[in-house]
């Protein structure tokens, strides 16, 4: 059985592909749109922290909080680094590492017990 393609069938197939492609394109735009909206929502707090860290202490109550600072400065970073930042960072790293290790060990024992009970 050999099927011959007539010009009408070819044109119909091409028209069907164009319609399918157009519909598939709309199906791809919606997730991209939601992704861009989600990016803006999640990136704004990071941008806000950066703008606030560059704002001088005198402009905290005079500038508009959600706009970039009028006179950006790195003075705040100098204050943080000169006031025992290393000690606080080491404390945070110790607590984080200890907590994660504790969670992994407890989870390992729980998974082993669960696996043994399921096999028996």
C-alpha cells in the first residue's frame, strides 16, 4: 500500500501544523509569564536588601525605601567588617553545619529502620 500525497493533502497538513504550532506557542507563553512574575517577586527582596545596604544612615528616613539610594555608599559594609563579623560568621557556620549533620544522621537511622521493616 503506497500512499500518494496530493498537493491538497500537503497544504492541509501544513495548515494543520501551523495551527498546532500556534496553539503550542500559547501553551508555552503562560508558564514563561508565570516564571517571569515569580522571578520578580522573589528577586525584589534581594534587590531591596542590596539597596538598603548601600543607603547611608542619614538617608534611611528621608529617601523612598523601594527606590535606589540617592547617595550610595559602602560605609555600612566597612562597619560590619570592623565589628567582629568573623566571629558571628563562624558561629553561624558552626550552628548550620551541626544542624545539618544532626538531621542527616537522624534521617539515615530512620531510613534504615524503615527499610528493614519493609523488607521483613
